[in-house]
C-alpha cells in the first residue's frame, strides 16, 4: 500500500528516456554514457538532450555511466554526439535556409554538419544566424539521425562549405 509520502513523490515524477551520448570535454577527454530527456516536449514530440543542455538554470547535467551517475558541468563540454536520435527541423518554407558548417572549437577539435534555420531571405547568411542564435549548444546534423551538439561558448571559427556529390 503506497504511503502518502510515496504518492506525493510520484506526482512530481516526470518520465524520462535515456539517450546514448559521447561527450568530448574541453580538456580533450571523452565520456560515454546516457543523458536523460523528457519523454515528451511541450509540442508532443520526444524531449531532446539539447533542451537539457540549453537550460541555463542548471549548470550540471547527470550522465548515467554503467551503475552510477556523473554530474558533468556543461561549461566544460565541447561537443555531445548523439546516434540514432530523431531531430525535428523546421518545415521548409521561403524563409528556411539550410547551411552547411564546419566549426572549429577552442580546444582544437572540429565538427561539421548542416543546420536548418528559419531566417528572412535578406538575413540568411551564416553570420546572421550565429549573431541571433542565443542557445548554448548548436545542433549540427551530419547524416541520418546523427547529431553533434556544439558548445557555442567555445566556437573559435565557423566556415560554410558546399557538400560535393559522390
């Protein structure tokens, strides 16, 4: 029989799902484990790791590693790689731009992929996107369901590239 304390605790429980990640730290080390994301976001889709990483009210994020949790300071994360994680991009419209970027980080590492941004055509440059982007982690899509979240506080430089046909 559940106690009233158990019932009170469970009413505040938010179901989470585990998402496998590979984290590259600014120190050059790597961590592999799972982050937690909400089962559903406010629009009904699956909760995303980027929502947790971009929450500025929480400077740490728990990483599940085998039978324990490590609390990782988000400020020391360079990149987070997600595999087989669906990613919602904005619906194509006249204001949608697909930008292919190569990002170099302050620790010497780099990442590349595309972003899909909704910008007015007269302000659809990479510079415009970066100057108005206010989240801490930028999602680069590289291949089907492969996402690299880049800590925008540690971007050294960004170049746009054109993907060549095979």
